[in-house]
C-alpha cells in the first residue's frame, strides 16, 4: 500500500448529512445481584458521551486530517446541547437544526467490567419543517465541499434523500451513501452505496456463491446508476463492484472487540481517500485498514491519521 496521502487529505472538505445521535456510556463494576429482581447492580464509576451516527462519521473524517461540516437535526434538550459541545471540541463545523418537538436521538449503554449489560434508546422523527431546512442548508453548502456523505440510520433525517442526491448531482459533487432498509431505489443517482452484508441480503436476497453475489451486485449498481457499490462483509472483508469488475480485500482485524460505529469509520475513510484523489480500489484498501483498527476499540471510536499511516 502507498504511503498515507496526508497532504491531499488535508485539503479535503466533506459535507456530512444524516441522522445525528449521542452515544452515552455508563461504566461501572458489578459485584452483586439486586435483591429487588434477578439483575446485576452496576455501581457507576465513569460516564462518557461520544458522537454517534452521522456525527461519528464527521468525527472520523476530522480525525484523519480532513475537514467536515455536519448537517442534521437535534432537539432543544440536554443531549442536543451535548452534541453541539462535542462537535465544537472535535473541530467539526456545525449546521444543525434545532427541532423543539424532537428528543435528540440518544443511545445510553450501561457496562459492567467492559461488558454491555443494557442499552436504552430515545428517538423521534424530525418534523417536516426541519427536513426542509436540511435541504436548504445542504443546497447552500454544496459548492464549498468536495464530497457529500449521507449517513442513513433510518431516524428520519434522510426521509427525502432523493432530493438531496439530486441537488448534489446538479452541482457535480460525488455522493457516498450508507444505506438503510431494502428500498434502495431511494439512493438512485448516488456515486456509491456501502451496504453491509445483512443490508445487501435484505436488498437482493441471499446468494449461494461469489458469482451470484457479483451478478446481483452489478445488476443493482447499474439499475441505480451508481459508479460503484461496496459490500462490507465483516470477517469476510469488503467487496467493491464497479465497471472495472470485482475487487475484494480480506478483513485485517487482529481482534474484534466492539463493532459499534465501524461502518461510520469505513464510510468516513472511503470518502476522505476518494476526495483526496485515490481510485476506488485504493480508497477501499484504506477503509478496510481503518475498519480493522476501530473494531479493536471499545464503543463508538475513531481512527486517526497516525494510526492509519
């Protein structure tokens, strides 16, 4: 693999649009069972908040040495204010919409001895008025960014993703999409989509062998008008499908500790490397390396330029 292209990466400016969430971790020790119910009692010793969803994609982009602007919707609540504070700490430009009727998407995890015991989710759908503002903000910022990343976690921010893709295409800005669900016609016209193995199976059905996967992937790519399609396959690595054919790379993870946010890291690295001028297969190699590093970390994490180099 060629050396890390730091000079080119430093010039990259990525616009990230999608579902923003706050990942909240409560770490503690477990040494007894509750007398009230057969559940462990966690004595909380440490609390930590991290950016999640589209915000984690932006965080990974900045960690690699590029610049990122984030568009999304948060509530006028404690979690929303924490998201804004963390974004400022990371040096991420913000174009957030405050939706007073919305509870900021929050995933609260309770861990005992590094093992996740419970996760509690708070989530609501943004209002139509907020989605109109997402479109307006993206339209305004497109001309100053070299790449658009759409991070879809099915929380509602990308409910009108077709309009966002059309706007980016009109200005000639490449669009990378991390999809959700099985209705992939929503993403027609994007430059590339990056489904994981389960999402790809949901969209095209189960395949019996690599030839069948290649046939279905290329058919989907052509049907949607994509330049490329990347299937992330966990321990099986990643497979890129483009006009040039199939390019597969094996997984590089030495030890899988936590896959939380790994897709965000892969997406961010792919976007940065592609915007830095690398061909798809080289960008995928770097993304695969980044994914192999981040799954060895606990919780929603990032990979720095130093680690990747």
